[in-house]
C-alpha cells in the first residue's frame, strides 16, 4: 500500500493552532497586549470596533522589530523569548510559544507596522489568511502597531459562533482588566467604536484598581503584604461588607500573569469564612511572586492555568496572610484608610438626624394567649416575625380583594385538570387554619385530594416575577419617592450594564435623577422595595446579566423581572405568619403559571391521599 501520511501545509497547521489560541476576539486582545508588554512598552493603546469583530488594534511604544524579525514573527514557533527548553523554567515574558501571531494571521486580515528606535524607516506587512500580501518600508513611530481585521473571515462557522457584541465586548474588557491591573506602571487607553472606555495613566497598584473599577473602590481595599521564602504576596482584598454577587473582582496574578485557580480561590474564601454572606464573593487583587522554577505555565495554550510545585504551602500562606490583613483591619481600620464617614452609614440613615430610640411595648400582650390567635392578629402580641417582606407579597397582584381573596375552591389551575376540583368545597372548617409552615421553607396545605406543598421562595419569586413583568409591559409601575436620593457607585462596566436596562428599570418604578459613569442617583424606587435592598437588587442584576451571557435572543425585561424577583422574594428560612402563608398560596394560584418558579423550578407539589395511605400500609 502506498504511503499516506503527509505533512500539513503551514497555513492549515496555523489554522488548527488558531483554534486553540484564538477562541474569540478577546483572545486576540490578550495576545497582542501581552506582546506589547513583552516589548517593553510604556504606553499601550487598544482600539476595538464592533466588539473586535471588525477591528482589534494594539499600538505600543516598545522596542519594535527589524524588517526580518517582522516577517519572521508570523511564522509558527517563531519567538525571540526562549531558545532552549530550560528557558521555560526561568520565564520573565508573557509569551514564549511563538504561536500567537502565526495563528492570528491564519484567520484574519493583519496589518503590522513596526520600527526600532535606531532605524530611520519602519516595516509594514499585510498578511491575509497566512499569505503575505505586501511588505514595504514605511514611516512610523518607534514601536509596533498591529491591526487585526475581520477575524475568522475564512472560517464562517467560527464567526457565526461568536456571541452578541455585548458579550464579546465583555470578554475583551475582562482581558483588558487582567493585563492592565497588574501592569500599573504602563499607561493604557482603550477605545470602543470611537469612544474612550478606559484611560489609565501610570500609577501605583491601588490607584490602578481604583481607575479600573471606579472611585469608590478605594475605601473598599484592605492591603495584603507577606513575604516568605517561597512566596511573596502583595495586593488587596475587598472588605467583607463589599463582597459582590459576581466574581468579576477576583484576580490572582502569578509573576505578573493572570491565572485562574479554584484551589487558591478556595484559600481566600476560607479566610473570609463567616465574614461574607452565602452567595457573595469577596473581591481580591493579589499578586503572587514565586520562583519561576517552581511553576509550570506551559500546561494550557492560553496560559491561564498553571501548575505549582507546592500548592499546599501556597494555600496555607495565602489563607493566613489574608486572614491576618482582615484581622488587622478589624482592629484598626484607620491605619490603612482615609475613612469616609458616609461609607459606613447605611443609605437609609445618611443625612438624617439621630432620633431617640423608640421602644414599642404592647401593653395588651398576654403570653398565655393561644399562640395562633396572637399570630393571626397583628395588633396583639409581639411582632415576632420580620414583617418587612410582608408587604412585598402584594407586589404584582392584580388587585387586592378580587382573585387574591378567592378561597381555594374557586381557583383554576390550567395545567392540571385534576387539580381544578381538588380544593375543598367547604372552606368553613379549614378557614381557621388552612396552611402550615414546615422548616421555614415549605407551606403545607390540605386540599381535597390530599396535600399541597409549596416552596415559599420559588412561589414568591413566581408571584413577584409575573407582577413585575406586567408593570413593565404596561409601563405603569408606581414609584415610592425617596426623601433623600440614594447615591450608588459602580464601576464603568457595571454602569454600562445598568444603562442598557435603565428604561426597563424605570418601568418597574425606579426613578433616576443622575446617571453618570461612576455615580447613579435614585430618587424613586418601586413600591414595596425597601431602600436597603436597592443596591443588592442592582448588584444581583449586574451579576445576572454577566452570568447569563445574554445573547441576541435575550430579553432585558425578562431578565430584569427574574433578577428582581430573586432579590425580593421571601427566602427559605424565613418564618411566615399564618396570614402571610395563606396569602402566598392564594397569590401563587392567581398566577398564570403557578407550577414553576421563573427559573423553571417546581414551585409546588401535591401528594394524593392514596399515596399517603400507601405509606401507612
Ligand atoms: P511569542 O509572544 O510567544 O514569542 P508571538 O507570535 O506572540 O509569540 O510573537 C512572535 C514574536 O514577534 C515575539 O517573540 C516577538 O519577538 C515579536 N513581537 C510580537 N509582537 C511584538 C511587539 N508588539 N513588539 C515587538 N516585538 C513583537
Ligand atoms: Mg506573544
């Protein structure tokens, strides 16, 4: 049989390699920024159009390339950064695989202009799908400018696979952050579609973090510094009370390279244990310096995962130094911060004068009264239950007194015909107590054919969700005016997300008096939304938009309704009065789709008498 093995032509090999290196526009941004840093640039400009789908350009003032090097740089495995395999263990550059430019040039139109300081003229090369179209002498400043146009022009499948511009830009900004944060002595500017998104002058690390994430970040940072033989840690963690719903402010850099490590992340989480709420993530911006010999960076083409020789020790040191910093901060917060009196004050109390504490004593309270009675009527007995959420039960109900107050017998469930007749026709006996709360989580109720078990959190999410959707659709939400405007601060990226949803937020009842890059003032909130919840709602919303990776078919209104319902709904663990329980069940069955929570989880189950009977056999 004839020999059948052939060497792949270079352009095919490059395209295959590109599949690993270039997943999306953001990967190109990362590679180009890293090359500029390796070239010793002190200023780097990133210009992006249409979330990188049309243009990604990086201009640096680094050392540039000779004409021969410029041509060679597009060859595969062509690198100036390592010469021998041993060099892999003493890396001081970002790149070393010599694949990036070859890969990018295989799948895009690339224009390179570069000049070394000592040269009179520079070199200009145009290359399309691995083919050199032209190479000329050119007048250009010292440094390198690379423009990458029409990414994936020759791989339509990959191009179609790209997400919406919002999502792709989000990825680009993430990569930009990862490079710009740790290289704070380099100045960065980023433009998207002609407008400046970031302008980061040379600065120290703290200032860089603040410039990236917004002015209010400064007060949130707690410094972490530790030097041991194996590991040097420097950087910051966020104060626990500023922990976020999303993980967008979590950064590990190892020898100035952004890395992902679930293991080290765990070390931080364990240092924060007991200080942050479940589901919140502490911010951190930590630089780890280790001996290059003790890590292996070459385990992943994008180099974001690395292997440490002695992970356990790193874990222990990291955990204890973060703990130490947090401890110091608790004892002496003024040591490290210029404290801002406003910062520690909850929004509700800002600018208000202090009033004498008011003690409410119910003189008619009789502890020997039947508990049920005292619970049922709110005028007698201590208000044991937190009643704050009680009002929000009404949010989204058509109108009090109509469907809401129907007894079970009149409820219609469209999804399940059998259920229609399952409720007792005679409410008389059950009227006194038709529901029971179990484990502060489920509401149990007797129905004609057996038992109904409602998940209180999911049910309430459904009720709120339908109500919110409705008020957004008919654009008729009622707002409650705030006595003092609420001032909230977000990073630029976060404000951009909120800006997209501003109109829909207004339809839920929010009123904004100011909406600038790093400050949002709110003068009205939806009825029944407590002030204290507002920042949590908006944070949750930002995090949901970021995580749900909204696509072209994503509906802002729907996401907003889901997110707000999630924030506002009664949680499991919250005890409810009898009235609240009953109201919740009634309201659930007044919904269009009571069966499921907005996130499509089952909201209630039923158990028939026969099923129960069987269990007793
Ligand atoms: P690597 O960075 O892994 O070496 P690349 O394909 O990214 O591989 O780049 C190939 C080579 O081209 C680099 O080793 C470097 O010598 C040169 N090069 C790339 N970008 C620049 C730049 N912005 N300035 C100067 N030289 C560059
Ligand atoms: Mg490189």
